[in-house]
C-alpha cells in the first residue's frame, strides 16, 4: 500500500482519540519491520483506565510528553506494549498500537514470534511488541527518527469503533478504533 509522508511531533498534538482514529491505515516500521496499523486505543490523563490518571511516576513519565514519542510499558510482566504520546508536553495522553497488518519483514516477524500464520503475527499489543522487537530501550524515543518510521495513510481509512478491551476501568468508553473489515485486528468489535 502506498503511503505519504513521515509523521512528526505536530501530527501527535491532538486529543488521543482523534490521533488514534487518524493512525488507522498508517504504516509503522521499527528497523524496517512492521506494517499497516489496523487497531488502536486512546488514553488520556482524565481517564481512569490510563496509566497517567494518577499523575507522573517513573514508569509513566514518557507518556507525559513531548508528543510524537514512544511510551513503552510491560503488560502483565510479560509483553512490551507500544504507545504513541499525544497532546502537549505535561498532559499525559497516548495511543496504544493494538494491531498491525504485517507487510514488511515478514520472515523476521515469523522468526521472532515462532509461527507462520500472518493473521497472528501482530494481532494484539503484546504480539505486536514481540514481532517488532519492542523493548523498554525504546521508551521515550522519537517516532520520527530511527529505528521508528511512521508514515501517514494515503487517505482516511473506514473505521469501526467500540469500547476498549483488556481493562477494568472506564470499560464502556468507545476509544478503540479499527480498520473496517480487517482480519488482522486483535478481537472483533461488538
């Protein structure tokens, strides 16, 4: 799929739920490995499900900006998850990258994940983290510099919207976004 330009910090200045929608169809590469973003979730400091809800801590500090940076955290003590920091520095908002349609570095992703099924390579934030070799070393790094490359979609993608998953607070907030009809999302939208 053709893409346009590299996204920069200004592209992440908006509210997380707006950025999360705009990222559907964008291309995410880490050291040349990755694909098309097909599922995201938005989080904001006023949201009780957000890591930033209680204010800055050593763990969540990078999610407080500046925008256009990576916020990487470990989920359940096992999986590294990748978020894109949004809004102005100090605000505390971000977009969790939940799923990709793999397009670049397929053999590398298959080796990292230990499986062949294209649909399962990046169909969840932990799987995506493993497939792209995301680690805490990337926390706070700029998304417009290597090893990252985030390319804007050619045109707005058709979206499906629903509540976020895998959380216990603010479970009905409709801040999960997906590419309509994609077989690469982590879980069907209800």
